[in-house]
C-alpha cells in the first residue's frame, strides 16, 4: 500500500533519528583506565567493575525502559552503563566527586541527546522532584507505580542516614514521592541489609527494620561479595529494594514514630517498658509509662525486638494521645536537646501538682523481675 505524504515524512524522520551514530559505550574498566580513576579509600569509594553484577542491580530495580532513573553516587559509571543499556527516557546522575566528570561525560555522549543529565552535589540535600515532567505522576493509591526509579551504590556511611531521610520523605509524600510510590534500589553493608528486612523476634530486628517496613515493602534482592569491589571493602554488600506501601502500618507522623521506636530500642535486651520509660521526664516517668501500657495494651515485659508492628502502632498511638493531652511532654528528649534539667526548668512547675497527686505510684509492676 502507498504511503501518504505525511506518513512518508514521519518515516523518513524516524529513520534519520535511528541512523544517528552514537559512539559505542565503553566498558567500565576501559573508562577507569582511560581517565586514570582511582577509588579514594578515605571517601569510602569502592567501584563495582563486574558488568554482570551492575546488570543484576539494574534488573532488580525493575523495568526501566522509557522511565526516569535517578542514580546516586555513580562514580566512574559502572551501574550507569547498565542503566543506559535498558533505554530509559531520562537518566539523572547525582555525584559529589567531580573527578568522575570525564568518564560520566563520555557515557553521556554515548546516549541519545538529552538522555543523561549530571548534577554535582550532595545527594543528602538534593531535591529530585523538580526534574520530572508531570506526565510521570501517579496517584499514590493507584496500583500503578510511577515510571521513576532511584538506585545507587553509595558509601555505607551515607546510605543509612539517606534511607532514614528518604523514609521521612516517603512518609510525607514529599521530594520525588510527590510523584507517587517511587521504588528505591540501594546497596547497604550486609548487616544493615539484614536489619532492614528482619522480622519480629529475629536477632537483627531493630529501629531500622520497623521504620523501613512500616512505610515500605522491603526486599533483600541479593548479596554481592566484598571481593567484587575495587578496592575490596571489609564486608559483603546487600542490594535492597523498597516499594512504598499504599498505607503505612503506623498512622502517625514520621518524627513521632521515629522517637517512640528509637527510645523503645534504646534498651534492646531489657523489657520494653524500660526503653518506653525514657520517653518521659524523670519527674513524671513512672506514671506516664504505666499510662502508655494501659492505653496501648502492650505487655510491659516484651523485649523490643519481639514487638510486632501492631504493638509499635499501639505504643505510637498511646504516645500521640498522651502528648495531645500534655503537650509539653513531646518536647522532652532523654539524651539530646531538652533533657531532664531543661525540661524541668521549662515545664516542671506545671507538673508539680500532678506529681504530688500521682506520687503514690512509684513502682512499675513491682513483682516483675527486671532482666
Ligand atoms: N556507583 C559506583 C560503583 O558502584 O562503582 C561508585 C560507588 S562508590 C561506593 C560511592 C560513590 O558515591 C562515589 O562515587 C562517591 O563519590 C559518591 N558519593 C559519596 N557521597 C556522596 C554524596 N553525599 N552525594 C553524592 N554522591 C556521593
């Protein structure tokens, strides 16, 4: 059948695009050699040179074709190279160390025009949302996950504070999570990866397990042996994928949940009432700790690592209620800004009568032996 004039022009144009000759994508070891790139140990840089493994990380992130991909800490571009092979619409790199400029520009030139953008700076203060067009936005409660992915192999010293910061952004649906339930695929020191996925009663169950799992489905995709990196780190590396949940398991704001969970785990091997007690100033500690357990229905002699998510949810709800009734309690911080002395000087007088009234309650379940 004969082509219409318009269709013929369209076909000619697309043939022209297809025939643009891009330079071949160099191997990562060629790039490292060509630009004499060395990992700086003091900056915890470890390069992943094995293309099978960089490909496996990218595969763990899901279908990147025609999507928007943020890569944090690309270094010389090993993972970047594997991302390029998946033909995303856009790749956005965020790297702190400008020594990698030549290698990353080389990769940029091997992509179709305007596919790869490089930003130099600290990922901890990077706002990802302004770079993506509105068409990629999805309703949070829709089944559809937006065609946006965040991945990276960062230094261990950055990955834990970064995931806490991003979990907070997931909780408030800010930064790139204003576009919907954007998944993350990141590397962690194996021990941290195990904590992130640990179930109640498992040895690795920690604050990080609760904070991550109440907001996301968390998957430990696979482990990369330390020997795969140059230079070799002292530990193996876990690749972890996070997919934000439609509904968090604890319906309270991030900082309140973080405070309750942190204090509960602050005495990990003790009965949970010991850690929970540190949420309250000494002056009123006994009474409010009893109040927390009365309202939440949680058994005081459970250990923090045994607590199920719904028990943490009940503790957070009880703490939120108590703070609503006695607002100055929320300013109290056991070991930080506003510990006992400061809190007492600001609020103590208001609680004097309260303490006198409650002072007959001195012991927590006196019959209970404390471990
Ligand atoms: N992704 C590369 C790979 O797998 O071979 C490099 C990994 S290396 C462990 C970590 C990279 O993150 C380095 O390139 C380092 O310069 C970069 N980096 C470290 N801290 C960063 C930060 N705060 N913001 C952005 N990039 C950072």
